C-alpha cells in the first residue's frame, strides 16, 4: 500500500503573532514555523499502516525554515520518500487553494492508494487543505478520521462527529483522509536517528509550479482579538491572576 | 587397606573432583562468559587501584557505613583468612595421611601467636555468623527482600560447620595431649575439655568425624561458590581493582552498535561491568537507600544486578547447550529481563553506587538501557513532550528561548549580556530558574544579592540552552550532544572567567561532562561555593543574624556527585541560623525525586513520594520550621510536597539565597 502524507508548516504559537504593516498578513520577521500538530498524526497513521501492510510512505512538503528537519525526522521514523517543493515557501503569500494545487500535481504523479493529511490547521483561512486537494485530484474525501482499517484493497474508517458520535464507513480507494487522531500517539524519534537520516537519506527536491490561489477569499484586514463588552480581562502575574480566578469562582459559588 | 591410606585416597579424589567442578564453573563464568562482553577501556592508575583493594577489600571500608553488620562481615572475612592456613593443614594432613598421619605444616603448626590468633578468630567468627543468621532469619531486614535467603543461610551454616569442626579437632588433640601449642589455644582447650573422660577410641572417632565433616563442607563450599552471591569472594578483588575511577558525574561514552545507541543485550556490556554483575553480594544496601524502591516503584538496584547476573549466566548456558532453556535467548534484555518501568523509575541519585561496598555501578547500566528505550521511542507521553520541547526550544517548558531571560525585565537596571561585553562571572541560569514562574522570584533575589556584592556578572540570554545533564541521564544522547553543541557555540562568543549557576544539575554537567576545551581552565561554581568565597574574602557581608532553626537538604548532584557539603552549611551559619541536620544528611541525603529526568515523567503508581518523605523527615525535627535548599528543582519539589502533604504551615521551603538576602 502506497501512502502519501502532504504536510503543512504553520506559525508556532509560542511566539507572539504580530500583524504586518500591510494589515492583511502576519509579520514574518518574528514568525517561526512548526509542523501542524494533526499532520503528525497523519504521519503516524501512515507509518502504522505501512508497518501493517507493507508498501511505501512518502511525505510532501513545501520549502521553508525547519522543513528539512521535519522531513529528516519523518525519514528517521520510517518514511521512504521525502519530497520537497522548492522555489516557494510556507510564509509566502500562499493560501490553501494554492498549496492544494501544488501538492495535487505531485500526488497525481505518485498515484498512491491513500493520501493522509491532517484534518485542519490553525491558519486554514480558506478551508482545510484535505478537501481542496481531494477535489483537485478527483478522489473521495473523509475528514475527522480516527481509525483506518484496510482489507483487500478496501478501506474502512472511523469518522468522528461533534458530540461524541462515531461513524464507521467504507471508502473506495484511492482516497484522501483527513486525520484527526492516529491510532497510537505520534512516536518519538531519537535525535541520533534524525542525524543518521540527515547523513544517509536524500531529499527529492522538485521545483514548484507557479502558484494559483484562485478560488480562495481575499483578505481585507487582519486584527488581533478584541475584548468583547461582556468579557473581563484579568491582568497581573500568574499568582495574581490565579488568586482572582479563585475569588471569582468563589463568588459564583463554584468552589 | 589401612585407614590412613584409604583416607589419603579419598581426600585426593574428593579434592580433585571439587577442584575440577570449581575450575570448570569459574572458567565458564569468567572465561567463556566474559569473553562475550565488550573490551574495557584502558585502566591505568594502578597505584590508586591497588590501594583501593587494600582499603575496600582488605579494610572493608565501605561496609562500616552499616556499622554492626559491617563489623560482623569484617570478622568473618579476616577470620576466614586467618583460618585458611588451618584449613590447608587439614587438607594436606589428609593427603599425606598414608605416610605421616601426624603431619604438621611447618611454622603454621608450630608458631604459638598464630595459634592464638586462629583460636580467637574462630570464636569471633562463630559469634559473627550467629549474628548474621539472626539478621537474616529473625530481624529480616528489608534490604534482604528478594535476595536468595536459603543460599545465604546455607553458606553461613557452612562457615559455622567449618569453624566448629576445626575447633573440635583441635580440642580433641589438645585433650589427647597431642598439641604442643595447647597453651596458645584457650578456647580449643575448653572445647576439648567437653570430651574429657571419653575413651581414646571414642575420641578418635569424634576427631575423624569432625575431620570428614570439615573437609566435606570446605569442598562443598568451594563447588557452591561460583555463580551465586558468594562468588564475590573470588570476584571482589578484580572488581574493586578495576573499579571506575572517573568522577561519578561523568557517564562513560554512550555505547553504539551499528548506529544503535545504548545497550539492548547483555553482550553489549563491557567485561568490567559483567564482573560487577557477578560480584553483587545481594546485601541490599543499595536497595535500602534507593528512593525509587522506597516509594514503591518497581526498581531495586539489587534486583537489577541480580537479574543482569542471572541473564548473563543463563544466556551463557543456553548458548553452550541449545537444548537447555533456549527460551532465555529469546528474552529481550530491555523489556523482558529488565522492564521499561524499572528503568524509568531511577532518579540517578547515586545513593546505590555510593553505598555498594564493592563499587558496583547501577546508574551507568541503567542509563545504557534507557538509551536503547529512547532509540525505540519507548517513553511516556510527558517525557516525550519534554524531549521534543528541549529539541525545539532548548528548554523543557516548551517556551520560546526568547523569553528565557524574561525574569530580568522586572529588575532595576540592565543585566549584562555576556555575548556583547566581557564579564567576570557568566551566570548559567538553567531552565527552572529561568522559566518556572513559581521560582523566578528566587532567581531575581539571586541577581539582587550578586548586585549587592558588586559582582561583575552577565547572562547568555536567549542563547542559553538546557545544559543537558538530565537529558543525558534520560538516555537521549543525541539531544544531549545537540544541546552541548548549541551551548558551546554560545559560550565561545562570551568572554568570562568563571561560570556560576544555582542549579546542581547544570553545575555537574558543565563542570564534569562538557568537553574540556569549552570550559578550559576556567572554573565552574555552584552559587553556594561562590557565596562562600565572597563571605570569606569579605566581598559579601551579612549584617543581621536571623536566628531561625533550619535544616538543610543536600542535592544529589551537588553533594554525592560533587562533594560540596560544607559551603552551603557555612553560609547558613553566617546568616545566624541554627542548623539541625536531618537523620539522612550529607552523602546519605534522600533524593527529592526529580533527578535523572523523573521530573519530566508521569509519576505512575507509587506509594509515598520521596519529596514527601523528605519533607516529613525535615518537619519531624524539633523546632525546625525551615527547609533550606540549594537547587531550583528542590524548591519546586519540596514546596509542592509540603503543600500536598499538609506541612506547608509548619515547614517553609526556602532557597539559601533568600536567607542570605534577608541577612544582608
Ligand atoms: S549491588 Fe552492592 S550494595 Fe547492592 S546488593 Fe549488590 S553488593 Fe550489595
Ligand atoms: S540511582 Fe538512586 S534511584 Fe537509581 S537505583 Fe540507585 S538509589 Fe535507586
């Protein structure tokens, strides 16, 4: 079974986000990228399926700061094929429509049975990547998947619905699945394995085609969340804030 | 055939058979089995090594840390040596019985003072053995739990039989007037008197019975020796001779096999370590002091050694003879023989290594196996997250390195950036003191005291990374190297003379494990050492006597690992506090439970946590209301423990620097 995992790097929220002077995008000078959290689950699920059924696993990523680390650490975990699209980077003005088209072209060439992708990312301003990609490559899509069983070329998935409902459904392959959680927590890979991979594995670098953002919304302005009228912001250091919360809970009769 | 001729023949046969059995078993254990291990690094320092054998094997120095059992062992050991000649006499006597039944060894058989010594020792050994039996069978110390009791008792009874039979033989000879040294053997004379009045032939029968008993037990002991806990009689000398002489805070280089870091099978240990496994006497001293064991976690350093030894022996047997328990070979060393939970339970406090009378190492083999677990990704979620954070941000808190020095923002005036301007002291702050919001106040107090003393200090700000002490002990060697490299680059940019840190873990790794070219000739000081220096040369003066009754907790990586015990105590004294020691203080201090990366792991099923035991120990001291610590992690652990066990009102947990600041 051949599986492709297209991944996305998103702004790391440990740094404060600042808005660019233009007012329609993030200030990239402070931006630091991290692998989208659920993409780690998509990757883990791909590895689990590969271990169970054989075949190959490939990862596709656009270029950007930290991308090599992400790719080599997935190789250290067991991914066979690392594809890096060069010429464009995360953080450039690319919406998901554009990224989905770029990834779609590669997916079509690889002809996988399964495409596993993180179901969402915190910077999905124009819808999540999975359904867009599925549309461009003409495959069915199921999102919020938390379990995948493959038997005789058929695939049965568990899909989570809000409120704790879980549906079991059959999917015709090839398909794109938006993974919510892998069946096991993403594995740890020792730094020495990543370093080994850096020495022994090579990246398959492919030049990205011209991006096409068509179909996505246009952003007029971006701003930080504003305090709503009924919200009370608690100021102070940790101790003061904690003390005030305790008082408030007390007033509300919760403690 | 005449009796004496028959005696000679039987003695020869018995002797040959038991020597052959003994020789074969020793060959298999020390020859064939050890060859399976990895070569040792070169040893060197032979003077120090030999002195160690004299002091620790001959003098049994470490055994006296448990005084009464130590003395008993000392007596049995020296008694046995004193009696070896007598035992030899008995064997040779049997060998030559056909030609000279009255054979006496030259000198040994005619030197009065030696006879007296042997006579006295024989008696003392009996007393010591009875005491040891009492410990095993009646008192049943917790430390013996899991040891081979039957074997231990049997060997004690062997020793008893050997000594008693000797005295019976000697006594009867004295009674029969055959011993020219009778006056030198008062006890044997008394034993002989018991048989007074018996006929000569009856006495002869008793003497010969005692003789055969003696010989049989000596030879049984000899054949029983290899493989069990009493093999230490043979292996303790090479084990102590070849002991690790490196500072305890320096782990040996990580073993690597085909790119796989760590140890995953018994053959991957070095031969000297294998010797350790054989040498364990199952005395349980290590188990008794182990905080993980005390808190109900599945780790016992003693059982760890015993399991490693058993696996070494059994896998050797299975290799030799495939039909014999081939299942042993299927077992994974890491996982089946030693479980993941056992390995993750260790806080690397070094109490076990320090307590072992024979210098057996536990921390190193544990870390070696942890390295394999890390390679396999076998760790709990919290630890995994901490490692990922350390890899990404250089700290376990998962915060940006840019906020590492955020605590300085509320300090008046600028703190020097050591990367931009030369400083005398480079303050390596460490993760906890930098990021843990509950203790950054203490970090600021430290800065204020430094300022007050007009210390020329600076920080590396966002270029500092976790120094890697505990990362290394978790077994994440690659991450340790990565952190070391990042810190090295940063340190190279700075001009300074001395590194100071408040964190004993950071202190240990920078001082002991960082590549020598990074630190060079410059010294690494714990802040307690620096304050102590400043107090003695007058750079720092304390004006107020505080008058509190306090107790002090020695951090493992400051005390046991680096021998810094006095500096913090002198400072406490200088603040005018009364220092009352806890029952476990100095090198006996109980670990707070945070070391070796445990602070990053899920706690799991435990009984009472070490930190709580420690807080109770402190609170039980009459009139003591303050527990003084000199480690940021201790501050977190004990404050938390005091709160959760309800001692917070009675016992304040304070950093040494807070006392100093108050006394300024
Ligand atoms: S390792 Fe040392 S202290 Fe522990 S049981 Fe063995 S001999 Fe005793
Ligand atoms: S280092 Fe400490 S926790 Fe680990 S085995 Fe030894 S005594 Fe127990």
